C-alpha cells in the first residue's frame, strides 16, 4: 500500500476572552518611553494657573483669620458698650458709655480708600489682560505691565492720603478732649484701638504695594508679575472691606 502522509495539525493561537482576568488597557504611544510627556498629571498640576490658585488659597485663608480678628474686636465693642459699673454713691449699676462724635474727615478718608480699591482692581485686571499677557510671554514687550503701573501708583497715592487723613482725625479727636492717653471714655478708647489697628494693617498693605512696584521691575516671567499684583490686590480689597465694617460700627453702633 502506498504510504499516506498527513499534515500535522497547526495550532492556532487563542486569545483570552478576558473572563476572570484584567481588561485590556489601551496604551498611547509616548514617543520612546519618555514618561508620557504632557500626559503626566504632576506636570499638569504645576502650571502657572495652579500656582496662582495655591497662592490665592493660602492668602485668603490668612485674610479670613484677619477678618475674624476684626469681627472679635467688634464683638468686644458691643459687649463693653452694654457693660455696667457700680456707682459708689447710689450703689446702683449704671452705664458709663458716652458716644463719641466722629470727625467728618473720616468720610473723606473712606471715599479715598474706596477709590483706591477701584484703582487697585483696575491694575489687577490690566495685568491679567490675555492679549497683553500673551505678548509679554512671547517677549514682544511688556504692555500689561505698562497698563498696570499707573493704576498701582494711583493706589499708593490714595492709600497715603487715607493714612494721612486718619492721622488728622486722631488729632481732631484729641483736640476735643478725647485723647488716647487720657482714656476719657470707653468709646474714644475703642475708636483709637479700632482705627489704629486698621491703619497698621493698611500700612502693611502700603509696604506690600511698594514691594510689588519694586518687584515688577525685577521679575522676568509674566505669570510671576501677575501673582504679585493679584496677591496685593486681594489684601487691599480685604482691608477696604474691614474699614467699611469698622466705620459702620463706629458711626451707627454707638
């Protein structure tokens, strides 16, 4: 009989159906195993926008604590206003709170501070103008900085006028017999404490503003200049809000 040859069976590769195993993961080419390039999430979380958000978060947290301090000061104001003392002659509890007439210059100071808030916000918006910031990023000049500088200078002038006006108000109140060293009434004492602490905070804001103007001449990257102006602007707005609260308490809360 002639011999018959049969072809050996060819084994076919079977693909795993995936049941009971890990699902397939689609892998995108990374261009030579460089770690994914722009797909690295750590790199996405370290850009200029994320840095700005982190700085804002820490600053607003500190400002919230500062505003809480002013709120506690207002609480002490009202608790002292409602306090009573024992009269040695009548042996009765009487109040010793005498309202203090506020110097009219305080309202002019308030107008100057509110105007400075507008100029500061104008500076912040100009430094963040997208088209100008893009030109600075491309090295085509510093148009955003040139637009923001006049508004920052105007803010500094108005802030100095506010502080000078506060000093004038203290002198006027002292001339009326309500000097801080005399402690004529509890109301005058709280007036000096509340306005003095706010003036100290605004003086720190003036130092930050002058530091901002100085740093803008040295910082090379536009995003760093934006962060410096943004931080200064948020602090300035918070101090303006705090002054409005204190003025309302001093004018209406007595």
